[in-house]
């Protein structure tokens, strides 16, 4: 009977995180997709610096994801999650005062702290609650947040279409979604009652945090998984920004057509992630990672050779599926390669490398796009990176057997 009550409490906590995450990511995604590129251009952003605008919100992930997630291991999760949702609620209203491109970069930088803290801390919380099915649960959480991510381009594109690119109206809608996420966190999010976290002195917490970083950073397996994750988000950051530009400038799509192509990609993620997460829980993490990289790379190679709406829709759906295959398996595999006491640290480490990739993607791709190779060179470089990461992971032998996974689950259950 008592176990049933505990299960209900943990399930309630899980669904609060999912709903809160859906609104938070709706707010975050709608602030950039599909509005960021045309907004940046309207401010007179130099062509060679548009990638900086795209990457600005990801830089905080490099700076704070690891420290925030690591501190949540010793100080608790709730404080970190409350702070991140406050940023979700406050940042959108700063866009209303932007008048030059460098101000937009600063606002994007501040806005980036929200996701940088929220995602790894939320994933760490879920992982420690559900050790036997963490792949499925983390994937379900990410699918819930992806609902917000999927609605964002449709809703944002519709607002831009109806208001003839009324940027201020759109950012007011972004602010409303952020306020909803913060309100849910403030009123419904409780501290994890099953956690063993005790109050500790700042010096002790700092020492534990750095020790955890060293342990994760010296692990060959976690470094390889992090590299694969970084490669995936390098590509995703480029697709999110420059695929929009390709469809507007080359294919001549309107805002609704652009939002449809970007939206179906996220729908593909929503539907496939929990399914693939469950498969990886019951079989292995290795195959989805390898095949996901190959599928995504092959499809992106085709982009610059077509301007047809139906074909781009199919490519977007397929890319979303391949992307889901990889990221549904990397997070649980990362946890299985590290001690139980470092769940937050492992998620923060993975999130940091992910953000490094997402920052570098638009910047490097902006330089490639400016060469004579243009879009053909840009998308070919993405294909090459994905195939290379799949090859390195395959040759490394990481997750080739279930031994690490079984050992970790045995430790959790004891």
C-alpha cells in the first residue's frame, strides 16, 4: 500500500515536470523558430554575424549546465528548476525593447540560461526516480517538452502571418507561455522527497562538484557519448536556423510553409522518442545511436537538391526520426556509464557538450555558407559530421554489451 502511494507521488511529480516543460520549451522555441532569423535581418544584422545571433542563447549552456546540474546533486533540484522557469518568464519581455542587433544577442544570451539549467536538472530527477526504465521516462519527458517545441513554429508562424511579421506581438505570446511555466513550478513543484540530499557547506559542495567533473571527464565512454551528442546538436542548431533561411531565400516559402516543415520534424520527435527509448531500455543503446546518425546524415545531404514542399516535409520527418533515435539513447547510456551519485553531473556534462555543438554549428556553418559552396557545402558538411560520429562510436565499442547497464540497475535496486 505504501509503495502504491510513493508511486503515485513520483508519477505526479513526473507529470508536473512534463507539463511545465511543455510550456517552457514552447516559450523558448517560439522565441527563435521561425521568428529569430527574420527579426535579426530586420535589425540589420551583418550577414556574417547571423550565426552569432543563433548561437547566443546556447552559450549559457556551456557555462552553467554542468555547474547547475552538479549542484543539484548536493543541494536539491527544486531551487534550480525555479530559477530556470523565472528566466523563461522574464526573458521574452526584453525582446520588446530590442532596437539593434547586438541587443538581440544579449537578450538571447540571458534567455539561454533557462533551458541550460532546466533540461539537465529535470532529466537527472527523472533518471533517479526510474532506474529500470529511464530511457522511456526521459524520452517521454522530452516528448512532452517537444509538444511545446512542435506547437511553437506553427503558432509563431501563424502569428507572424496574421500580423505581417509583428515581432512584438509574437514575443508577448512567448512571455505568456513562460509565465505559465513559472506559475506551475512555483505552485505545484515540490522538492524530491526520495532524494538523500542533505544541507552541506559551500566548500564541501564545491569540492564534490569538481570531483564529480573529473570523474565523468576521465571516463572514455562518457566522452564518446558526449561527442555523439555534441555532433547531433551541432547539426540541429544549423537545421533550426539555416533550413529556415534556405526555405525562405531559395525555395521561396511563406511563413506558414516554413512553419509546417519545421513543425513536422518536431512531431516526428514527439511520436518516436518514447517508443525508441523503450526499445533501448529492453535491448541496447548502441544500434539506435549508430543508425540514427546514418539516417539523419543521408537525408540532410538531399536538402540543397530540392525546393519541393512535399519532399522537404518527408526529409524533415525522417531527420526528426533519426535525431530521436540518437538522443533517446545517449542520456540513459551516459547515466549507465557513471556512478549513481553523479546522475546530475553526468546530465550536466552531456548538456554542456551538447550546447558546445549547438553553438559551433551555426557559427561554422555561417562561414561555410558564405563560400562558393553555399548550401550544398553546408548540408554536405552536416552529413559528413554525422557519418563520422557514427563511425567513431561504432569502432569504440561503447555499449556493445549490456554489462554496464545490468551492473548499474543492480546497484540501483540494492
